[in-house]
C-alpha cells in the first residue's frame, strides 16, 4: 500500500472516529437526562418522603443540583456510563459580569435548590421555534412549580432539543450531586465521588474568591534543534531569536534576559526573519492560513525583492501545498500542490521576484510565479549523482542557487538561457559546479554580509567558511556530545550563532571556539522536582538525561546520564538527596550535590509516574502504572530505605499523589479520573470518608507530559514535551 493510500485510510478512520464520538456524546446526554429524571421522580414518591421524614436529623446534609460542562476538543475517550450536562457552559459563565466568581466551582446548594438549568443562552427563540415568553417560562418555572418533579421534567424535556448542539460541544461533562456528604461526578462517563470535608456545613461559609495573583512567564529553558533547521538568528536589538514548544524566545545573552512571544497555540516548527523587523514590539501583525494549512506549517520564507511583502508557505499535508500570500492583507495569491515527498525548504530568489525554489526528498523544484499562477520546473541532476535529500538552499550574489544535500555535496545551479525561448514558459536551472563540502549531510547554508558562505555538517560536526568562489577558508569542529549542526547564522562582529541537533545553541568565533548559551533536553520532559528551600529544580526526560538548574541565574548546575528514561522525581525535605523514577519500575536515589549514587530500588516492572516524600521526610510514596502506591520508611536524611507496604484500590495507573501535612493520609489520582484518600496505617486501602487538608501540588488529570508544582510562593515551574 502506498503512502498516500495509508494517509487516506487514516483520514477516513479519523472521520469515522469523530462521528462515533459525536454519537457517544449524544447518547451520554440522553441517558444521563433519563437517569436523573428517574432519580428525581423516585425521590418525589410518598414512600421516599416518609423515609426521609423518619430519618430525622440523621438524614442527608442537603440535596441540591449543580452541573457544569467543559468543552475540551482534544481527547476522544470511550464513555462507560451516563452523565448529564448543563446547557450553560463554563465558557459562557466566564463571560458573566459578576466579578470574583469562579465558574468551575460548584455553587452553593441554596442557589440551585429551587432552579434547574435552562437552554443555552446563545440559542435564540427563532432557533428553537418558541416565543420569547415560552423561553422565559422554560428558563425559570413558575414559583408554585419550583423544586417539584413537574419543574424538573420541564427541564429534562428541553434536553432532546439541544442534543445536536451538545454533541458538537461536549467533550467533558461533570455532574455534581450534593448528598450524603459527598459530590458525585461523571467525568467522561466515569463516576467519581469527591468527599465534602466533614466540618463544612454550608458551602457559602467556606467559599473564597479567586486569588488576585497571576502567573507571568519569566524564563524558558531549552531550544528545538533536533528536528528543525535554520531557526536561530540575531535581531538588530542584539537579541537571539529561537523557539521551543509554542514559545518564541528573544534572548539577550549579554544581559541574560528573555522576552517571549506567546501568540501560538501549538508547537512552532519553523521561523523566518523579516529584514524590516526590529523586534521591539512583540504584537501580532497578522494571522493567516486559518482553515487552510493541514497538519501544520513545514517551512516558510519572506520575499526579498519586494521588501517582504509576500510570504511563501509549505504545509505538512500529503500534497505539501505551496501557497503565496500577501500577508499584510491576509490574501492568498497562489496555491499549488508540490509533491507527495517530504519538502524541507522554500525560499524566494533575492533578485528575481517571480522565482521560488523548493527542495526536499530526492528533488528540487524551480517555480515561476506570476499572479495566481505557479509553474514548476524540476531540477535535473544529469551526470551528477541524485541525492536522497536536498537539505538546504541559498543564493549567491551572482544570482545562482546553491544547495546542500545528504551526501555532503554543494551544487551550484544557474539558469539555462537556451533551454526555453522567451514567452514559452519558465527557463530551467542546470548544475554548473559540484563541491564536496562535508562528511555526511549538509544541513544548513548561510550567506554572510561579506559575501562569504557558512555551511554546517552532520556526521563531521563541522562549520566551514567558504569564500565567494566556494573555496574553503576555515573550519571548526563542534564536540560530538553537542550534536550535529542544524542552524548557523551571523552574530555580532565576527561571532557565529550555531544550533545543534541536541538542542544546544552555541556562540563563538573560529579563533576562540564556542560557548554554550542555551541548552535543554532532547526528548519529552516527564519529571520535575523543586528543591525544598533553594532556588534550584531538577528535570528528567526520555533522553535519559537528568539536569539540575539554577532558577535564579537560569543556568545548568550539573547533569547526569541515567541508564533508563526518567519519568518522575522528588527531593527529600532535607534537600540532601533526590529520588528519580524510571519507565521500568526501577528508581534511583542520588546525592543532590555530588550526583553520587546512594541507592537503587525496584517496584514492579511498569513505569513509575510519581514519587513524593512525606512532609517530615520519614516516608516515600511511589506511584506506579501497575495501579499500586509503594511506601517506604526513610531514615538518615534520605539515604536509607526499607519497604513499609503498598496501597491498593485504584483501578488504573497512578497519575499524581501527595501527603497530608500530618503525614497520615495520601490523596492520589489515577488514569480513570479516580480520587482516593488512603490511610496507610489502616492497611493502605482507599478511604470512604472526607479528609480536610491542603495539597501543594496542582493535580491535573490525564496530563502526563505537563507537570506543575509550586515552590513556596514565588516560583512555578512548568514542563512540556
């Protein structure tokens, strides 16, 4: 089966999965509405009322009803049981003029005892076929009917009319039932019981406003060089520009300051410097391509002959569509399919505004652009060996085109004036010169202000300086542990900026060598731990690297390579040691200062997802993907461990856990959104009673690659793959 057929099959499967998901959402709403209606009717029977009256003071705390629906468009997970959703979404509640109200927080039982949710506020009377008077009566029942089964049936009857709307909007439904001293929730169809603290009689008495503090991004560690090219440059402001995840960073390496552009909502894959950009303002000038680009943008380039008025873009679709935009007007000028093969680069000719070059797997195309027309001419290699990949493209001052390929060869292409008569179509380019540049691939080419050229190699880890005649003048080799060269550009005076495949950014000269300016992990970041009293934190990732960072100076203190992938970590309260869990069930204890190995332990043979020392440091809890929490007695400031036992009760893998301040209880989350409170002294089973205490960790369900933790009241660290 060809690659295109496989992609078509995958797209069809995705469409079918989406339809099934929408149908499941509709069924969930219908089933939940019916179940809740039956529950209400059952509670309204005389027998139930008599039983409640006989119960006297020992009855439930109170009965009330509150619901919220959270739109979360990214996850498709099978529902197991019914749930019910409120028509008013959190997004609409957040727009309410009432200040200080937290829409995600359940309201007081008193507020919902005599009311029921009505239709979504943005649905008009014409859309539902009702008059405004009818809609008003549906939204709030008459006083004599409030709190009765008749009033609730009126609300339930309105649910089918909203099914289509809800099936498109609902991805996560949460239902709250205040009764018997607990809150019963249905998250993605799974029932969850959350216990109300036993000392809370009235929710209004403990309700608090949102804190006035807001988080502001201070520093971003790391750089994306592993799978990107030509993504480091220097602005006239003296700031180095690069990106990682969804953040574009402007780093002043002399003053050690960062500025951040946060306008993207997903990972950045490519960037292009615009010559008129001064970098002073980070405001968004234009957003183009909404609904046009499939799967993301692979490469882009500003036009040079007209001062950057046009932008060429290659998307990541199967056809790798080439589009040309008047980006200031948000107008798409031209569009055409390039090839089904991988496209690695696109660029405008600097002196011929009608020529665009694209290159990639086993090809180079020369495009003639005129108005809305794009005409392609394929580059012919002829007597020269055809490379597997044409990796990069640049332009010489003569107007010729220079390419670097996966064989380490530099090729010079010039326009063949005799190929096609004028007016008969675009003239092709042909190879006029071949130069052996590097051992392994040539990943990047950069033209310097002096007219000289810089090339970066793969296997040989070299940066070579070439004169205008493509004669090598100087070279320097980057240490193997820093990776291969992926980006090279001019810095201040004679300095060069270099990005590598192991996510390092280097700065230096041919004479003085290079210094590391930026570094980070090369694979998904999973583990994050903050020091109990110092401004340092530790990270571990899929690249088996463990790093300790200085959060004040934003520098690396030390790093150590583990035998396995690191997935979680935590410091002992004394700060003397740190524990790191791996994907195989093995966990290490290292000295936090010298990185010496203190001990190795193993719990099960599955991934360890969380490790947490108790507040006094006498116990360690280890959460595993085998659904157990393993407990250890800890002594000698974290240097000696003995197995205490294990906690059971979860039906899925452990995602988060934390200790109560008195070290007596553990609260834990699992992959099926279950929250358990464990009294480890009573056998390690999940409790069925509420415990009132505060946790220091932001526990977020089903977010394994994004880790959050609070360090005191000053710092918040956030890791992302």
